[in-house]
C-alpha cells in the first residue's frame, strides 16, 4: 500500500507525463509541485562580486524569470551579484523568492554583510556566516542552478554534488559554471547527482525539468544524499 508521500510522488509523476516530452510545453502545475504537492524550490548560486559582464547579468535575470514563469520558488544566499539578478528577474513576474542569510538578524544582514533584502519575500537568518549557510541553501532545494561562480560557488557546487542534487549549469557565464566537466574529472566519484547544462536559461530549465521527471520516476528526487565514503 502506498503511503501518502508515495501517492503524492506518483501523482506528480503522472502530471509530468501528461505535460509531455520531446519539447512540448511544460505543465506549470507539474513543474512547480513536488513531494506532498509543495511548490518546487530551485536554488540559484553564482558570483556575488567581481567583474560581471552585462550579458551575463542579463542571462542571470532571465533565469529568474524562467523559474518564476513556472511558479518555482527561487532560493539564493541573499547575496548581491548574479544570484540577486535572478531574484530581480523572478520578482518582475511576481515570483516568490527566499533568501538564506549568513546573518543572525536583519540589521547584521544589511549593515555588516551589506546584502540585499527588500526584494525578498522571506529571509532565513542562519547566523552561520557566508560559508556555513551554504548547506542550508542546498538542502532547501530540489535543484540548483549554477551561474558563473568563484570560491563560494565552488563550495555550493561541491555540497550539491555530494548530496545528490540535480544541478543545472548556465554555460558561457564563466567561473565554476564553465568548468564543471573539469571538476567532475578531478572529483572522480559517483554520488547520485545529475548535471545538465545549456547556454540559454529557458533551454536549461527544460532540461532540468526533464531530468527532474526522470529522478521522480527513479524515486530519488526527494530522497536526499546517498551515504558514501570520501
């Protein structure tokens, strides 16, 4: 007999099947719902500073629009730069955005870290610092989009990969996003993570949702990390 969670996943899979494959439009309800009918959460991680080309900023904002257009909750580390561009894009379409803050309070978030806050629907204050909050960002989401990225993003990618998440790389944005194949060769370890990539935000989201459907069917979309050594 199926549990309530099992029935929810089976219903979600059926919705995804009805939405169609081979390039047909995504069913918004299927795209945004996960286990127990909750809206899907996708993290956006990437460069918070450094040299950010206008074209890369534009594509980061478009990524946020794509996620919001499918009623997906956008989750970031409540940082400036490329993740914030995704937040701004999502809010243009009335999307819901959640920030995982490194700070203990709004005052610390705003005055010590100098991070954006007004555009967010909610902030979660972890008090964990910039590196510590990375685990909360990844574990909050069913999937993660990597845009550009430096050392902080490298840590977020490593957590997502080790915890068997679905990862989408927006290529042509530089940094970590463009070097994931090299990282995988160095890591040389299977964790249960799935990685897709594309230059265009809308095409990347289509690939991610197709892979998410496969993961639902395989029973690993909401399972969490596989226990392994190393």
